[in-house]
C-alpha cells in the first residue's frame, strides 16, 4: 500500500466517513498550502499529549499542567451530588451551551445498538459502576440518563439501568430520563438550547 492508500484507509475509519469521502479528504490534503498541511500533521502528532481523558467524567479536555481532572469536575461552582450520564463528549457541549445543568457528568463512551448484541468495548460500564459506588457516600442524590431518543438510546439506557439500577434503588436514589423531555428521534448532540431546557424541565423518573 502506498502512502496515499494508507491515508485513505485511515480516513475510512473515521465516524460517518465512507470510501468516497475518505478519498476526497486525502486528495484535499495534497492540494493544501504547505503551512496548513504542516499544521495539520503537527496537531495530529501532538493532540494525544495535550488533550487527555478526564479521570472522573471521562470527557476529553486540554491539559496545561498535567491535570488529570477536567475543569467541570474540579469546579466548586458545580453541584457534585448530581450526575448526568451521556453517551459522548459532544452531548456535554450541547448541554453546557444551554446553561441549564450545574451538576457533574459521566461520558459512557457510546451506545449499545439494539440490533447488535456484541458489547462495545469502548463503553465504560465498569467505570460507571465504580463512579456511582464512590459518589454515593459523598452524597450523590440525583442521577439522570441523557441519551438520544431513538432505539439505540433506549437500549443503552436499559443497559445502564442493569449496571447501576440496583445500587441506586437500595439507596433510594431515583433515575430520571432526559430523553423523555425530547421529542422522538432527537439527537442530544444536535439539540438547541431551548430544546435542552425543556428536556430538563420535563425529564421524568423511571416507571
Ligand atoms: Zn471531568
């Protein structure tokens, strides 16, 4: 495989990128200004050392002084007794933009597709359970599941319940669902601030 084919093959692994688009990306790089392509390769080479995964919520953040905990998790302005479980980093960005939530997050790392029984290795089931067990003695009293309103989101919510439902029930902590305040088919990531505000207002407890 020559370098161009290797580059195309790597772009094809990007989420939502097909063979044709991967080819367009690779050829686009060949037509870029030298300064831009140099900057692109520098950023790719350095990003893993400068952007790290938060040890607490698991979102990615830019670290300046080798911190292991992100600014949201270490902020005293946030309510540390609330936990909102989301699928991916971009969901946090959408919710933060809406400015209606002041608790902490947990990034679950993806969804459990309804039609695929094989477990996604990126999902953080074990880490979520450990987080809940640590937070309960620290006063955790509100857990919200914030997945998109589609079959995969619902399926993932059931999977999360199977991991933490029992522990929370024992402590009398109710799980509420953000998704039930969104309309069917909504992707949290693309929801506007007003929709997210309503989702928080209308979120409902488990039945
Ligand atoms: Zn964090």
